[in-house]
C-alpha cells in the first residue's frame, strides 16, 4: 500500500502546525489533533520530523475527507454526506455513480478530490493509490461497458456511507430519458433579482448542476497575523467544485468557451463576470479565488486558518494550500457566488433571463 506523506515543509509552517492543540468538540471529529506532551514552554516546543509529518498528514486527511463528504460535526456521531454522485442501486447504497465521458475527465475528478496533496513544489506527486491517515483511495480505469473509471474508498468512518464512486459515460447514464434542464453547459443566465450573470459550468447529470458568478469579487477585510504580516481574504467565494468545473470547461471546451465570451462581449462587456472570465481566458495574469477553508485554535488565543485557493494563470489551473495564523476569527467560508441546481429544476421567467445558450434552446447541449 502506497502511503503519501509530504517530505518537507517550510520551517515556519512546520513549527506552527506542530503546536496545534486538540479542538474540543462534543464528539470525536475530523478536527482532532494529538499534540505530543512536553514540559517546556510553548515557545520552546520541539518536535521530531516524524511528529511533524504525522500532524501534516492529519491536516491533509481532513482536507481529503471534506472533498469526499460534507462533514457535520454538530451531530453525534459525526454525519458524513457524499458530495459527488448518486445511488442508482438500492442494494449497494454506499456506491455512488456519476458521469465522466472519458478517462481523462474521470481522473480530473480524482485529482480534484486529492487536491490538498498536490501543488507544492517540495511534495511528491500522489498517484492512483493514496493513503492519508485512515483514508485509502484507489483510482482504477473502468472494466465494464459504459464504465469509465472508479474510485475505491477504504475508510472506517465511511464504511456505511461511501465505498466507491463509479464514473459512467453519458450514453450509459440511466436517467438520460428524463433529463431536462434549461441550464445547459456554458449557457449564461441573468439572475434578475440580483442583476448578476451566471455561467453554467456543470449540468445536473450524475450530480447537481452548478452555476457560477464572479460578480463582487474583491479583496475583503484585513486580518491581523499573529506571526506574519496581515493577510486579506477574498469576498464572495464560490464552491471549490465550481472553480474545478470552470477550469475543466476552459481546458476541455476551449473553442466553445471562447465563443461564449465573444457573444457576451457584444452586450455585456462592462459586466464584472464577463470581465473576469475574459481576463482568465485572455491574459497571463495570476488570479486567485478563496474557495475552501477551515479554522482551529492554538492555545486558545491564536486562530490557525487552513486556506485553499483556486489559482488561474495563463489558462492553467491549480490549487494553492496555505496556512495562516490570525489574531481573530475569520468569517466562515460560504459559497455565495455559486448555485447548485438539481435535475428538472423549474426555471422561473421572473427569476432567470437567458443571455446565451450554445447550440440553441432546442438541443441537449454539452458545450461542444
């Protein structure tokens, strides 16, 4: 069994990560870290490389779990709700199914799940067999007709919740005949109550669809750093799945994405969502979006912030994982700039106005 543990980390981050103490909750949860005992003062704590690696692995374990499931620590026991796919066979409720038309598309889903493990220049690149704490993930290509690939999940906490994610081709998806949605891939809609433009980056085929807006994107409140200079978080975050899907469309449907932008420029060239989408596509500028974070407390006074940012640069997409130490609690991350919608969503003309739809309204468009 291959075990993924980062080999190195900057000295400051390692030292600060190592002093994270146990977060008190009413039940055991993903946020629990064990700190080695020491008689020395807090500023004199010294940890071995093995202890540091263990603590970092526990942090990564938490991030991977959050990518697999929504985790509710307010229940006892903790509740885990899978984020991807749906149950198609009631006889196997722990196996979830979703759509990926090619093995490359399925592998991107897998890499998005383990995104907290990649992207650092000093870290080994995880492969198709990864163990992080009590989570063991294995990615394999499909062996049956209509099956693109599957992710096998071996985790004691998820034994009765999620044991596999199976990727099917669109042609093999059993709900094709019933699938209806006005929000087709790469269509653009104006949300009339807010006057914002939303881009459909995922159709509700095998999972909920996703609409994203980039309106009101800006750097927000400054937070005092406990051991480094102040930092700023970005307001109006979307969900991390929304940024993943946006990047997938830019990479895999480039011609359609560019056509969509050209159509928007005719009437919405001053719209903030168009402006940022065009900037992501047409410039080499680096643009960061805060997409996922979690907090815990160090010594009851300092807040440790684990932050994942979506980075776009020169049409390339990656995730940046950073740790900050603040003097006060930051706001909780809320994906206010993305909307999930289900199959057969009832679009209301008083709420949504179609701005652009590739292929016309009469065809089941896939953004091609």
